[in-house]
C-alpha cells in the first residue's frame, strides 16, 4: 500500500472515538467531585480546629492543671482537633493579656510556622493573672489533598509552604 492510501484508511476509521470522548470529558466530570471533597475536608478541619480551641480556652480560663505552658496548650489543641495532619509541628500559639481601657482590635500580622526554617519565631505567651482579659490566637498549617484542582489550587500558601488556618478567641481568667 502506498502512504497516501494508508493515510486515507486511517482518517476514515472510527476505532477509538469513544475513548477520545472519555479522555476529554472525564476530567471535566471529575473536577466537581474533587472540588467538593476538598471543600468538605477543609470545612471538617476548620470545625474540629475551632472546637478544640474553644475547649482548650475553657480549660485554660478555669486554670485546669496541665495548661500552664505553651507546649501543653498546643498539645491539647492538637489532641482534640485530631484531623489536622502533623498538627504538633505546624501549630503556633499566641497568648497575651488585653488592655480593656482604650481597646482597639489589633491588626497585627498572624505568626504562622515557616516550614523552611529550623528555628521558629518566638510567639507571645503570657498567661496573665486572675480576672484579666486574654487574647489567644492559633495558626496551623495544612496541605490540601488535591493541591492542583479546584479549591486546592486557589488557596493562598504562606511562606515556607502550606495553607494557614487561623482562629482567635478571648476569655477572662477565672479566680
């Protein structure tokens, strides 16, 4: 056969047309499912993280034993959150008293862990005294499950890698 007749036969053949449609349409049909799964996991992490912070803030406020140092508080949040991968190495804590007179909301930058650095920046840890208004802020880093698809591709990464999840709370130290 000549080259021209082989080319004609190849162009007339209909073998494999269904597989071409699947190759083109399958990623488009899979995208909403992956995006929905990522959104669900993100929301579950957020809810578990905020619940853990609320429970730990209550325990710190009440002066429960085992909540006197930053590592103890961080460990308690990670134990209660449960669903954040490598939480102990990716969680930063700020705890400081708030001056009630002339209080204005702070616009200070959130301190998150930088995975590229061996030594992390110091965070504020001042447990305050009785009947003092306290501000507690946590920042934890996590990696999206599907970083290149849908929501995972659009999330803002912090310096050193990871997506920051921040939660803040106020409480008054009990006597």
